[in-house]
C-alpha cells in the first residue's frame, strides 16, 4: 500500500468513526422517543388534556391538573431564578475577576453538580418544615435552584464570545459602561441568551425528585401558592407504580406529553439561535 493509499484509508476510517459515534449518540434518543411514542401516543385524547383524574378504580380521566401545575411551578421557578442567573452571568462575563468572582464561579460549578434529590431535601428543610406543609412555592424554589446555575453559566459563556473591541467601540463613543453592557452586549445576543434560558427550563420541567419533597402532588387543580400542587413528572411516577392498568396507560401518555414538551423547548431554542444568526447576517449584508 502506497503512502497516498494509506492516507486515503485513514481519512475514510476517521470519517467512518465519526458517523459511528454520531449513530451511537443518537440511537438511545431515538429508541427512547420511539418507545414512548408507541406506548403513549395511542392513549392520548381530548379528555387527557381537559379532564381531571377519576376516582380510584374508575376508567378515564386526564391530567389537566398536572399539566397546568407543571407550567405553574416552572413559572414560579423562572421568576425567581432567571433574573438572578442573567445578572450573575453578566457580572462574571464583564467583571469576572478577583476572589469574589472566583468564589462565585466555584459555587456555580458545585451547584450544577448537586443531585436534584439533594436540592429537594434542601428545599424541604428550608420551606416545607418551617411552614409545616407542602406547597407550590417550595416546588418553585427547588426548581429555581436547578435553573439558576445553568442560566448563569450559559449567560457567561455566551457573552464571553463577544469580541472585546465591540465593547471598546461603545465606550469610545462616550457611552457609560452599563449602557454598553445592556444595549450592545446583552441586546445583541438576546436570542442566544433566551436559548440558554429555555434549555434550563426544559431541564427543570422534567424533574421529579425535588417535587416529591416540596410540592408533593395534588389530585385537584389548585392555583394557591401555599398548597400542594400537582405536576406532570410526579403524576407520571404515581400512576406508573399503581396497580391499575388505566393509570399505567395514562402514565405513558403523560410521559409522551412531557418528552414532547422538553423536545419542543429544545427545538425552539435552536430555532431562535438560527433566527438570531440570520438577522446578524442580514444586518451585515445591509451594511
């Protein structure tokens, strides 16, 4: 085999290994989605989204309360964590030097690696025990702790990609530092920042363990922040371990809805990135 043939062989082998690695990565996702679709899509109907659970032993009902509760809990968590995470990420990107910044980065990295069940126990001790009751607020706080480090870290990394000369150009025009950060750095990367936020929300929307210790669950629709609240992951868990066939059928339907929500949020975030990139190219073309 000549040297040229050897180089071609190595090139083909390298490309084949890349395709094989891609297949290995995509295969588990494809198997999970296809199996959940097979088991859950056939159980979906209008009552699943609009009806409340039936009493034990009766066939039918739905998970309207759980779907609404999940959106409610995620909204509470987002209100708590997203502004704080964005501000923290902006601080680390623009002023991230010194002992305070290093300590903050270390804390965020540690918080990212904390298991969700530990976060649930922490929220249980912090809120449930003093208030002597499960509540939607406790569940929202637990989910906010999961969202916070992801938003903070993604914001920091996104803003670090902005070339330094863009900031210097804004300062050279006489703009104050806060205007440069807000109107140039942040506003120019708004679609990417929204992507990081949506990915963090999709991660929190599928968590079960923290909610078992905090919001606990409810078989009825409730909007009170100081009462237990149903959520789709907890409802799926309760139905999946039940002895009733109809409840297990609804658990698969709930799993399908949940994975569709998570995949939808991820796909929407990718679309926002592409839209932001197209707008940037259009503006450069106009200029």
